[in-house]
């Protein structure tokens, strides 16, 4: 990677634009392909690890309810296990705030290694945790504590991973490359589902209720060690290194405190919260809630409830990068409008198809529900970090994403199950998806377009020296490049100090 410019270099005059600053080849960040591949791989494995745990828990939630609340009814057991799942998200805002601030000060790579280690350890400990029959009430208490630890670490994981990838990715391919994170996320979920499905097919129900359900959790420790090896080989982002260099030279101000960050970027934080709420309500309906819904409400066996969602998750995961690449061509706002419209229009047909009862209609309903999910999640990783400047990007993402996750994502399965229990209507979850998608549709109008444009506080980023030279040569005619805006945002977002 190369970038030798400083934002306080003297302006030069361009033809026909007296007094304007001009981009030079040395201003452009060139990301070496080998470094980019290593970065993407090292970041994806952490997201895969995070969602592996979510997938495993979602698919054994019914068993966990029986093991940790044996005296309750099936509804009470389901609500308990889904409630514990929601508890994870209570700790996410705290993790996002603490780890986000550390990520903006110490570096993205160090914090991401820490979150992965903490997450893998907590998942493993859930696998060896004694149940209610062994230690009584301490069993659900300790389960909640471990889920809170997971939530704290996860609070820094997605915010850091998206920040990391977007700061490395060339501007023209940021949508596609950032969407690979969510490919890893949903493939991790599918891996967790596949692990549980294989065990349900190979072992007896009594073994599954005894020790079988623990094995997928215990595997998180060796999986985490492999993921940590890959993550330790990635280097810090060029945007962060440049911001740190300028801060040390007293050219720009350092990262903002929590109060300053919220005061400066409350509009961006609010936009991000609403978009994440809309996307993750649909996403968690398809993933974490669906095994419980298919088993308890539609009366499929636990094995079939797992197997039916698995092909949908795999196919949808493979489509996520394609949707990310689409946003690079037609814009993030356009794809997000398609996603929110899909959530509003397709939610009821999707659940009606599942309620029909046949295997084919259930599969079709799951596929229909996956359409808005794929369009939503393929864009979050690229458009949300672009709301914040380099010096506050990790912190801004940590606050906004995890507040939304705590309020809407983790609670989505619990709310949907509670709606079914209260209304006695199997269609009730569809309306929760519709309500949040309406909010998402509205907020897209306030979202700035970021496709093919440099991140706030950063110079343009490309994938080759030839592309850098082309960008400089065409800077007056490139519709995706406003040179004055690049320098203005660099000055404003980095908080230029007096130059004397």
C-alpha cells in the first residue's frame, strides 16, 4: 500500500479551476492484492466464528430450554432460551463503546484479535457448563453470564471487522469486498446449523439431550485457535496508520471521546441504528428464530426444522457478495430501497407459504424471506462505516450497530415468539418484519450515497498503480470523484488543527 500525501499540502491550481486543490498520484492509496486477500481472509474468519456460535445456539435453543429450565412448559422453555439469546445483546453496546474507543486509539487489528479470543473462550465454556439438574439455579445464571461475555466481545467484532475491510477495500469494489464479511457470517451460521443437523441425524435424542448438544460449542476452541492464527497475520489499515501519523505530528486531532462522538455524529448514528434494526429483524427472523418457529409453531421435528433452513442459508450466503457487487454498480441507496421494499411486500407471503405446511412451500417461504435479507446485509458492511471519519469510525460503528443489535436484533426471536404466544397467530412475526422495514425504507432517503467514493477522512483508494494514474488523469471528468469534496471532508472529518 502506498500513500505519501498529507492533508495540509499546498493547493495547486487545476485547469479551469483556479484556487482548487488537485489530486496527485502520491495522494492515492494503492492496496496491494496480496495484502487485501490476507486481510479479507483474516477478517472473515472472525465473523464466521461469531455466527457459528449464533447458529449453534439458535439450533439447540429448544434443547437448552429443557436442560436449563426443566420444570417449565414448552412455551416457557422456548421463551427462556430465546430470552438468554437476547441477553447477549444487552452487553453489545458496552462492548461496542469500550472496544470501539480502543480500536480508534490502539488500532483495529489488536482489538479484533482480542474479541476473537474472548468469543471463542466463552462459547467453549457454554459447552462444558453443567445443567440445572447438576447445579440448580446456578446453571441458568452462569449461562447468562457467559452469554454476556459473548455479547461484550461481539460488540467489538462486527464494528471492527466492517471498519477494517472498508478501510482496506478499493473504492470501486468496496461493496463486493465488504459483503464477503456477511458471506462469512451466514456461512458460519450455516456451519453451526450443519453441525447440529449432522449430530441430530447420527445420534439418539437422549444423547443429544445429554452431551450431544455440547459438542458444537466445545469445537469453538480449536476453531477459534485457527481463526486467531489467520487474524494475527493481518496488518493495520492504511487509513488508520495515516491518521495515527498525522495525530502524532499534531496535524490533526485524535479520536473523539464518547460524548464528543455522539454530539458530532448523532444523525449518522441514528441512521445506522434504524438501518441495522430493519436488516437484522429480517435476518434474525430467518436465522435464529426460524428453528424455534418451525419446531414449536409449525410442528416440524427438530431435525427437519434445522435441515429446511440449511440450503436456504447456503444459497443466500453465496448471493450476498453478488448483491454487494450490485451496489457498487447501481448504488447502496438503490439496493437498500429494494431490500426495505422487499421486507414490506414479501414478509406476509413468506410466512403464509411456510404456514401452508408442505415441505416445498416451507422451503419456498424461506427463500422468499431470504431475498430482502440478502439485499440488506450485503450493504450494511460498506455503507455504515462510510458514515464516519477514520478517527471515529470504529467507535461510531460500535455504538450505532450494537445499540440497534441490543434493541432489535437479539430481541427479534423473543418478540416474534411472544407475538405468536399472545395472538395465537402463526402469521404474527411477519408484521414485526414489516414495521421495521418501513422504518428502514424511510431512513434510506437520509443516507448519503457512498458507492465508488472515498471514505470520509481518507484519500481515494484503488487496486493498482495504473488505476491511480487513471484516476488522477480523469479527476475533472469522473462523475464519482469530487476533488474539492474529498479535501473538504478530509479537513473537516479529521479536525485539522491550526497550521500557523
